[in-house]
């Protein structure tokens, strides 16, 4: 059943449309008309606002009322008429062929522009003899708004009607699959978005607001811009939406959003008609201090370029197509008059806007005494103010693009109609005017390339777009008028690169001469890094100081860089500096003190040795085994000198020497003490009846004990040096800011074996001395040996935990302290009492005194 209904519908449709071309309806719309052999349509937003109407399918649509006469758009209509008149007078372009036009108003409304386009492409009368409908025009110059152009291009595209826009910049119109016959003489927003992004990048604006119109132009423009700036790390704080038909409440909402935001730079990708209500509200609320970036749709518009608007929008910068001077257009515009026989539609509205009164065309002039400039009806004596911007043709921009659009269509028609046989033959017409179809014109437009009367090369790429070139415009107030001053250029090159040139000194910003600052967070200085704030855009961050040992030497660093192992960050965390190299040196206080103690101990040892040599024939020296005493003093001398190998910068030789020399010298020292202890014990035990120990423990046995005990330590040290010797090392583990130069023991087992062996010898000495504690008081050397060994053992037992826990050079200091303490303990306990008797109490240095108490004890 459904298939039958569809077939019935198409049968009826064929019955009504198959036999003749029927005009199904008309829209009552004002137009500017001029007949010609070839007709070109034009659609312009002569009025910029359509009054709200309630549409219903139950009744015929009433005539649309439009308000807000736009002088700028009216001038576009005039330049189209001017260009066609100029072409008709040119004998070389379309000889013997006249171009005609029909120009209609779109009211800047997508619905009204569709009515206008349907009217233009409809037959003016029914042709009953034909079986097809022929389009009455060959091309269309339309429209300024991208939304309006999208509506027309989408409707007329399937019919291959060529449409050349002069001000529709939406990049979406470059889609050849959707809009195969769309062309334009103004660059695409694809390039404008890149230009705007380049401007934002140049001045370091990373936190900006954006406004878009609620149509294809605004949405696509902002979308392209955001896509570009996302690559640069720019954040969009908000995107506000405006439209000329919005109620005041929505406009106020956008204003409040601007007031509550912290942004100082706002991009407005909005047509002038949509932005103007917002501009008035911003001025009304006295919102200042914002740097505005304008799209080409409003940056040079006349209506907002007033001193009043300048209060809030002064210093605006934006991009616009390059200006052109059209001196021939000036006289044409000045001839516009409602009283001229050739006056057209919309001239009365123009006159009323410019002069302030409505021209009376079919009535008697009123007495001039009773009529003022503000009267509703003109007297006929009013004159135009030719100083108005409407008549300024020295720097036209979009007007020039309309002129290029008309000439592009004319050149395409020329290519269709005329052909040339041979290089020297004259042009001849090879196609009749009646044979021209919109599709043929569209095909020729794609290939058209010419230089217009002002020296500009006009052509279209594969997408129907012209080459991109912009001027940077800056709003400046001069002599009470807002001037659009050119301060730079943006252009594309053949290799696809873009170049932005700005004359910095010529710009007057909203903030004066200083470049506005637009950041959510200030750039992190050297020595800090960005720390993202949760829930905020990437442009909003905190600046966190770099951790110790890491730096950032560039502003705005996202991360800190670790310093190399031997370097550390300075206080500002912006530079890696060499770590302080630390070792126990002779020049520092601790090194000086330890060196002085070492030399003092060595000197004291030499002094005592000198005393013993000088008084070698005295009883106390003879009784102390002079051979062992001398060897012990020599070993103590070297014990005091041993710390000197621990002070200074460690080297391979000093590291091997300090540990092995310490081990061998102390083993020799303790071996001598052990020998003396055995001598003392055996000497006094030999006095007992039947005890022959003294005879068995003579000088030879003493030497054997000393050198055999020392030899064991020498073997340990030799094996240590062969297998895994000590070596200098840069220790980084103790301090972050210091490198400790120290001697690594190489083998901890060998190091503690050396200490352990010395400890073993010391323990044996301590035990033997303890056993001899009851010897006679006058010669109880075992008591002093026992006390010295007790000091020695205490020092070295406490040395081990102190050695392990002391970092860096203090480890060396602890080891030196242990060496000096034990050496002083031996020297002071064993030799100082004897030296005291020799030097201070010589009366006790007698054999009788030494033997007195012993004899008393034996009795």
C-alpha cells in the first residue's frame, strides 16, 4: 500500500510539472533590478535584523519586515552595480553583451536569504511550451554571513549555480563535496584562525576568553581557533555566545560572565550585527581594561567605531583583508539621490539614514522655513555629507571583494563566450548567450585567473578560496574619531608557511603602550616547576621550587632536571654547581690541631729517647731492658707520625700507606710492650727457688717474640695489598652538597683483621700485666703496662662504633684520635714515670732504691 501511494504521488507530480515550467509561488521582496543579456543575482544584508514572525503551515507567509538599515551593506550593492556598469562599458571584456542584475535584501537572516535566492532562480513568467525550467541567472554574488551562504550554497549547489561570496569566511564552505559551486573572494577562516593564533602566541597570551555568534560563522571560527591554540598551550577561559536576535537577558548573562572572569584578553569571532548589542551593554556597565581581539567581520565596521564604544573597546586588534583605493567609485556613490530618475530601491532608506528625513518623491516641496533637518519629510534641498565614511573610497576592503566577485563572474562568462583560433587571430564569439548555463559558468570560475584593474591577481584554488593575506588593524582614537590603523601583515607563502609581521611601536593597546598580560598563572621563574591545580585548565598552575639536587634554568619549566652525580643545585635552583670536595686537610682547624698533636707526640718521644740514651748507665734505664725500650720508643715515634698520612687529599699511595703502616707500626709497638711484659713477669718469677724462666727468656727470645708477632701483621697487610688494596674514593652518600674524598678500605675483612690482631696482642699484654700486679712497688712496671693497655683497649673498643657512625672526614679524625690517644697512653704510662725519676727525682735512680722494697718483701 505504501509503494502504491509513493507511485501515485510521483504520477501527480509529473502531471503538474512535466508538461510545463510552472511558477508555484512568489515572495514579495524589494529588489534592485536592471535588465541585461546575461543576468547576475546579488544578495546583501541591506537591513541587518529581521523582525520576529510566527510561521505557520496553515496560512501563507506574510511579507517580512526588516529593520536596521546598514550603510556598509548598501555600499556593497552600489559597488556591484558600479562594477557591472563598468564591465558593460568595457569593449574588451564582454563586447556587444550586456550584464544585468537583480539585487535583493537578506535581512542577515538564513530564512530570508533562502527566500531571496528562490526568487532569483525562479522564472519570471510561466513558459508553457517548454518541458524544463531554465534558470534566469547565470551566477550569484552572495552573501556576507556564513550561515546565510551555507543555506544558499546548500540549496543551489545541486543545480550547479555558481555563488561567489565576498564576506563569508567559514572554513566549512571549502568542502567541495557539499558545496561544489561555491567560491569566494575573501580568505577562509582556516587562515584567519592561524593568523589569530599567531597573534596570541606572539604576545604570550595563554589565558583568554572567547565570544562566538550563534551561527556557523562563530561556531566554526572559534572551533578552528581553539584547534590552533591548543597546540600552543593556550587555554580558553570561557566561550560566550551572542546573536542579534537574543533577548537582553542573554546579553547580560554574557556580560556577567566577562565580569566574573579573570581574563584580560577576549577574542570576539562574531559578525558586527551580532556583537553590537553586547558592545553597548559593556559600555553601559563601564567594563574596561580588556584587550579585544576582533575577527574580520567587525574590526573595520563603521557602526561600532565611535568614541563612545572606544571607551571599552579602544586598542582592539584584529585581522582584515587588505585595503584598496577605488577612486572611480567615489563619484558613483556621490551621485546617489532619491530624486534621480534612475533611483532604485533602498535609496530612500539610505537617504533617511544619511540626511535624517524621508524623501518625498510624489509631493510638493514644503517651505524651507517650516522644515528642519530632523523633520520626517525632506524638503528636497538637503545635501549629503561627503565627509562621511560611506564616501571614503581610499581604503575599502569588503567593498573591493564585491568588486572582484563581479569581475570574476564576468571573466568566466568571457571564457565561455569567446574563443581564439591561433596565436594572432582575433577573439570571436563561439557560444551564444542562450547556451550559457550556470554549470558552465561554475566550471570556468574554477579555472579563472586574471589581473583586475587595480593590479591584484584574482584566482581560486581547488576549494574555491583565494590566497590568504591580511592586515593587522588597531583601533586608535585620533582627533576625536576612531581610526582603523594598519600595524602589520599576515601572509601565506607557496610552501605553506605563514608569516606575521607587526610594527610594535605603532600599536596602541587598551592598556596604553604596555602589552596586555593574559595569563592564568604567572610564568614560573627559574628554579621552580609547574604544578597543575586540580580541576583547573593546564594554564592555571602553582610554581613549586625544585627539589634539592634538581634545577630548572628556563622560565615556565614543567619539570626540574636532576643535576649530575657530582653536582648540586644552587640556592636559587637554577644552576648545577660542583659539589664541595671535602677531606681532612692541613689547612683547616681540625687538621691543624691533629697535626700539632701528632708532631708534639713525636717530639716528646724523641725527647724521652734522648733522655734514656743520655742516662743509659743509670740503674733505672738498665733495669728497663734498654733494647726493648728503644725499639718501643722508635715504634711510638712512628705511631705519632702515622696520622700525618691520614691528613691531606687521599691518593692511591697514601691510602695504601695509611692503613698498612698503622697496622704494622702498632703491631710492632704492642709486640714490644708484650716483650717487656714477659720480661718483667719472668724476671721477678725467676727469684723464686727452682725457677729457671729468666735463663730461658733472654734477649734472643725477646727479639723472636717481637719480630714474629710483627711478621704476622706484615703478612696480613701484604695479602691485603695484593688481593684488594685500599683506594681513594669519592663518597656521595654522606652529604647532598659535598663530595667526601676518603680512602675505601678495599676489603673490610682485611681491615678488621688488622684491628683484630692488634686487639689480640693488646689483650694478651693486658692479661700478663694483670698477673704481675703484686710485684714490688718501686719497680712495678707491669702496673704501668697494665694501665696503658687498659687505655689502649678502651680507646680501640670505642673506636669501632665511632668509626662506623662518623661520616666523611670525621671518620678520619676519629681514627687519628684513636691512634694518638693510644700512643700517648703508652708513652705517658710507660716512659713518663721513669723520665720523672731520672730528671726530677735522681735520688731514686739507684739500685738500692729499686731493690729495697723487693728485698723487704722477700724477707
